[in-house]
């Protein structure tokens, strides 16, 4: 099987390529990080605590939930369970992405690539056309988001919202537009991919629009259930042939 | 060490392994075809679940969200680059929220 990677001749160019690809998605997350900074401040976290949390936890939804629960006076184990459940979906993403890591990736590289993986950078990395991704490319891709997430948390805490409210509201669609820009070109000519995507969307809407389910299932679990079931459906109904027959992502 | 710092460290200990461990166990490993198929479809379905229906509330106004989403869909379908999809969606949502 031909193992095409996107690593160019040197480590530096691979890293820079990744960095360039990761920058737009990192900019999209600035409003979210600012919002977290503002929330953290209203929950009376110090600037240092807020930035520390953004840096080492680096999981948007989990941080919002944790700070919310914290202000409501929830116990730490309770918060940890909520966060753990919310993040289980990352196991599925990381497993899927691990298939694109080169076999010779070192311990530290695997550790850091895993640590910095998020919904956004996973989507970006998984939708690259190459069969394999070099670790410097993936690390270059992850870094801008980690950096802007942390610094914009600080900006939000300080209370400097750079953009006017009306623009910020319209910016809410940014991350979804990026997701569509990644998804649609790769399912356009892939019937099986298109069908499983539509199933995942329909199930996710069903949960969201059924008040009882929406109240009992948090977003992380909903993603895991709906994406998992739709992928399972794909694996059963459209099993993939042996390597090379179908074009990989 | 404040309570928040301790909480953050514990949160990291809960969230990080779910992202890190698969990189160790699955990199370069051949899995049964069924599991490979499943993992192949995961990126599509995750994106599907992430996008829909949350995109409809993304701007705080359903009409501007739908307009922005439609613009993003069209631009992406006709093969425009990510930057145009992004700016097209934001611009459309912005315009529609002002009429």
C-alpha cells in the first residue's frame, strides 16, 4: 500500500504547513475563549486560575460546565464525572485519528498530539486527504488553537471584547462554517459517507428536539451516541474493502 | 494551591487519557475490518453531529443562522476554500440579522 504522508522534506516545513492550516480554526475559537474568560471572572476565578484551566484542561464545553457547576456549589467528584462523560467522545475521535499517525511516532509526540486534540483540530486533521500525517504537521496544526484558546481566555477575563456585539453574534456561526467547509467536500462524492453523515445529523436533531432527551443527555454524550451509532450503521451496511480500494479520507 | 487549580488538574487527569491513550494503542496497528470501517466513518458522523442541529442556534437568531448555514453549504458544495466558506457564512448571517 502506498503510504502518502504530507510531511515534506524537512520537519520545519511540515510544522509550518500544519500551523497554517490550524490558524483559521484557531481564530474561530476566540469568541468562545473570550466567553469562557468572562464566565470565569463572574464565577470569581482569578486570571491565573482561568488561564491555567484553559491551558491544561483545554476542552471548551468541559470548562464551561465545570465552572458553572463550581459556582452552583457542586462537589469536585460530581464535576469530574460530568466532565468525564462529556469528554468520552474524544476517545472515539482519537482512535479514528490514531490510524493516520505514522508508525514511527515517538512516545512524547503521541502524548502531545493526544493532549492537544480537540473537536476542531480532530476534524481538520481527519479531513486531510493524505493517508498518514507526520507528527510535526499535527503538532503545528494543534498549536495555534491551544495558544489562542489560552490567550483569549485571558482577554475575556480582562474584559476586552475586541469585537462589537453584533459582529460577535454573527461570529457564532464561524466554527460551524469551518466544519461544513471540511465535511462537505469530502462527502460530496462519497455516497456512504453522505448517508452516515445524514443519519448522524438526524439522530442528533432528534435528541435535541425531544425535550425529555435534551434534558437528560448532555451534548458530549449525544455526540458519542449519535456519531457512534451512525458510524456503526456505516460499518455494517457499507463495510470498507481491503486497503487501497476506496479512497481514504 | 487553590481549589480551582486542584480542580483543573483533576479535570485534566479525567479528560487527557481519553485523547492520549488511543494514540498509543492504535497508532500503526491493523484492526479487524469491521473496526477499521467503523473508525473510517467516525470523522464524518462526528462532524454531522457537531454541526446539526446546533448550527441553527449559532448566531442567536434562527433566520440569520439558517441563511449563514445555507451560504456555507452552497460555497462548500461548489468547492470553495475554507476561508471563503467561513467569511461567506459570517457575512450572510450578519446581513440577515440586520434586515
